[in-house]
C-alpha cells in the first residue's frame, strides 16, 4: 500500500489533534508542582496522583517537551512557565556533590537513588538546551554544553561508571551511542555546538560496526567489546523497539545531511531487521524482548506490549516511508499506528495506558510512574506532525515549481 497526499494530511491532522487535544492536556497544567517545583507524574488512568516521588529522567524529558512545544508549536506562556519549573528543579535538587545526577528523588528533592549510567544527564542536556532556546537564558545554554561534555567523558572513558565486576564478562551496550546521538541532535538543533556532528558520526559508526548484524538480520542490544555476540541470556536478549528507536535517530540524521544515502540504508536495515523479529504476527503489536537465537528470554514481561516501543516504531516507519517511498513502510506504519491507537489510547481520559498483556488487554491502568511520563507519546505525535508538515510543504513547493516550469514551457 501507499499513502495518498490526502492520507498524509489526515495523519498530520490526527497527530496534531491527539497531541494538543488528548496527550498534553492529560499532563499539563495538573502536573505542575507549584509548591516544590518540577512535576508530579505518578498518575492513574484518570489523572489521580498515586505517588509524589519524582523520576529525574522524566523531569528532564518533560522540561524538554514543554520547551519544544513552546519553540515549535505555539508561544504559550503556560508551557514556558512549566519548563522553567522543571529546569529550576533539576538544577536545585537533581545533581549530587560529585557532579553526577540522581535517578529518583522525593517530591521536595531529597535523593533516593543514583545509578551508574548517565541517562539523567543526557535528558538534562536536551532539557537545558531546549529551555535556553525558549527562554533566551544564556546560563541554561552554558549548562547544557557543560553537561554534554561530561556525558562525552562518561561515554568514552572505559570503566569510569562501570560496576565492580564488569571485567568478568565485558560488554558494550547500544544504549550509550544511541542516546548520545539523540542528545547531540537536540543540542545542535536548539543552541548549536561544534562537537555534535563529528561525535554523531562516531556513534553511528559504532552502531553500524558493532551492533548491526547483516548476516543474521539483527541489531544487538549488547555485544562483546569486539562486536561478537555474547552467547549468554543477557547477551542474546534483543529489544526490537529500542533498536528501531535507534533506526529513526539515524534516519533523522540522514535527513539532516541532505538525505545521505548510506545513512538511509543503515536506518532502514535496522528497521527491517527488528520489525521482522519484533512484530507479533498472532496478536499484533511489538513484543518487548526476543532472543537472537529464539531461545527463552529471562524477563517475565518479554511478551508484553509496552507503550514506548510503539511510539518509536510509529516514528520510524513513517519517516522511512517519507524518505524512501517504499510501500512496505506505509503498510507497517498503518499496522503499528492502528494497533497502538486501538489498544493503548484511553479515549475516556486521554493519553495512553503503558502496559498491555500480549493479547492487547490492559495489564494495569497507571499512566505515569518512574519510567512513563510525557515523553515518548507526545514526542511521537509532535515529531510525526512535524515531518508530515515538512513533507507536504516540500511536495507543494515542488508542485508549484513544476507548474511554473510548465507555464514557462508553454510560453517558450
């Protein structure tokens, strides 16, 4: 199948309506914590607060999202005010004395947990960069660049943040180059940084060289330092939605680099391989974990359907279709879009449920917890709306230019 121009216009209108009419209003302004700053995101289906702890990841992600809406959708003061709440809470409460960030804090910002990986820091970078652009705050821009430098150090210094016993079975995970690509892309887009382009190239090369296995049509989650497969349960475990998120980061970079054909091919290969392994042919939707050799997976939630992989696959399939015109990507996009909005979307209260059983029934009703908040879904709806607008606008420009050429030919 292929999408007509009318189909694409309807998709654009749908994503805009969902973003601004269902998703964003579920979270804001009710989640603004006017007493302690930041956001209260631990919410049940109807928006009822079920816990007042704060996940640092999601404080940063929401600050980015609100700033990005302000920067690209509408100069809405409520969004800028909310972004400031998040940015100030992150600075005041979420950094430890060693410069590292916490993962989990109380409502008033007391530390509960800090983890060895540095994803809190990457989400701080994108939050501060987008907020700097929205607010004109030069300090926020300086802090975004400074913490980005720390992230590069964490990503490139072996053993700096590793647990004590990693030398027993050393491994490299795809998560670090993936998240650093997207962090650099957001930093570059919002405030600019000359380090971004060369580092993005380095991290994309690392993914292609070490994690993409063309011979078995797979993208690994972790490998040995030389790129070989670690034939133990953890080493064999795949996360199709995560790898497909990496695929669209690379397709986005291809688009930024004038539709670089090698990057388009790389992103599409990653998408193809992990769609084949992740799509549930019996019930529909994206399976959470798979084994590279189809052996049993350790995690008991391996066949559940989580919300966020579907957001990433919706983006990747639409972007691949718009960039290549290949009809299979339109078909895949329709399949995952239709499944996700039929099963995850809460038509009564807005937003999405986070967790389904394999057969598509709701596993639990929470809309927000330590891992789920206003990020993957609103980012998907915002980004899909954005690329559709760009595509349709470019197509209209091309049609207009062709019409002009035809007129010139008539008068020649």
